C-alpha cells in the first residue's frame, strides 16, 4: 500500500474513532442530565406569518422570543418541558384584494404574545423530539400601513382590542441537548383565528398564527 494512501486511511480511522468517542460521551452525559430536574433561560429568532386570504405579496416577519423553561423527567427517555416566553409575531402584506384602504403600501401586523407551550420530550441520545400544545396571551398589537413615501399611519386604528386575547395551537420540533445547553428548531401552528372585531376579521380573513423558531437555551 502506498504511504500516502495508508496515511489517509489511518487519518480517517483515527477521526472516526474520535468522533465515536465524542458521541458516546455526549450520549452518556445527556442520559445523566435528562434524569435530573432542570430549569433555564432561552431565546431566539421567530419567522412568522398569518397566511391571510385574498392578499398579494405576503412576507414573513422576523421577530424575537425569550423566556424561561423547565424540564421535568418522568422516565429514562421522557420528560415534560413547559416554557414561558415573550414572542413577537405577525406578518407583512403587500396589497389586499378588494380592500381599497390598503392598496397603496405595505401593511405590517405586529402582535406580541406571552406563550405557554407544554411539550412532551422524547430523548434519543443528545437529540430531543418535542411536541405538545401551547396557549398564548396577546399582550399588545398594532397594524400599520407603510406607504410608498416611507411614512406610516394607522390602518383603521387596529389595536389589541380588535384581536382575540387568547390563542392556542400545536408546537413541535427538535433540540440538541448536551450538558445544560439546548439548541433547536420548532414550528408553532395556531388553531384559532386571530381577528375578533368585524373590522379585524375583514382584514385578517381567517388568519391564524404560524411561527418557525430557532433558539438556544441554557439550563441550570
């Protein structure tokens, strides 16, 4: 066997063994951690949408979420993970169809919620599969029309009173959980229409919250 080829094989074998050792150590450390009650803080990025009917050029809104979490083991591989989060949601609309007042600029929905997801967590080594329901309380809301000259004014002065104060839905995702740290992705799908008043219902048109999240958490 040529020396160069032998060197490559030796390097590959050494790297594979090193990786296997790291994964084994991570699995062992994570298994020990998941049998302990933990709590922590977390934060991350939201990419939200409302999927409103009869609109053109709907765009996702980027926001943030942050809060606290707790993980309570109920077995070797299972745990319950409730969280309490501040979460910024909404969307951006280019123009509506058949709504004259919103034809000359972008309409922005800014909806700030307090979320309470309660997730079941299945641990497979350092990976956690999380799924469960959530309930949200609308803390504040506003809808603005950004005109082409970059000025803003209110679209019929919509505020929190025009939207349902309580939202609920389903959440699911994956998290990498090692030695107290969580890094993960999650999707939240709302099951309740957000509009409450007749005006809000006309503008939101059966819209429900839809939020993709990327997050990092620290446990104690």
